[in-house]
């Protein structure tokens, strides 16, 4: 992490506005058209599984997790993961990923999926979902649909459409 003092903290409700501005700066308005964003619409992310990265009091990154299902199997959708451009290439994204994966596993979650670049996410255990095994409700490059098993063989036999897992009322 070079010589910066990075702190990873659980996201709080008070962080929402700063994270929204971070997403606007890093992803722009086109982010709303992406399929992963469409899945997250109207579904609150899990605060207990979402984290911010700070250097001092400056928020420099964020990762969020949302409850989804693949067919009938509960899972987590990772994203968005973002780091302020001047702070990229310093391990902040990896630190956020590692914390999110560790907490999700500790809380008994079995699977995590995302849409992203395999070379980057493979470093923390993500691998491509075989084409046709899981589908998104919109256009997604199947080469970028990735899964991490948080428990051994958790993805065995899992297939179907990826959809929000609506909270029980």
C-alpha cells in the first residue's frame, strides 16, 4: 500500500452521499445502463458487507455487496468497487475485495458473483462462470461474469438467472 495509512471501515448510512459522488466521478452517468446496476436498483446493499477505504479522513474507495440469487441459490453480487483515480495502483481495491470476501465468508455466505476483468479479480479467487450456466437479465459479456466460492464446491450444481434476492418482509 506504499507509504499511505489505509483504513478499511464498514460503510455507514452517513457514507451514502460521499459514495454516490465517488461513483459519479469514477463511472459517470452511463453506469445506470449496465446490467449489474439494473439488478441493484431498488435493492439496498448490505451495510454489514460493504466497506470504505480511507486515508486519514479522505474516502478513497468503496465496495458494496447486494443479496442476489442464481436460480434458487442465494449469493452476493459484488459491486460497485471503485477507487479514486489518483489512488489507483496502490492496492486499495484489493484490500477492499479481501475485506468483503473475508466478512462474507465469516457470515456464512457461500457464493459471490460480479461482472469484471478476470485477471484482476482472479487474484482474490474469482473465476469465469462457464457460458450459459448463469445468465444476467440484460447484456453482459459472458467472459466477464465471474464467481468466487466462499465454501468448497459451493458453485457445484448452481445455474439459472441472476436476480435480486428480495428481502423477506
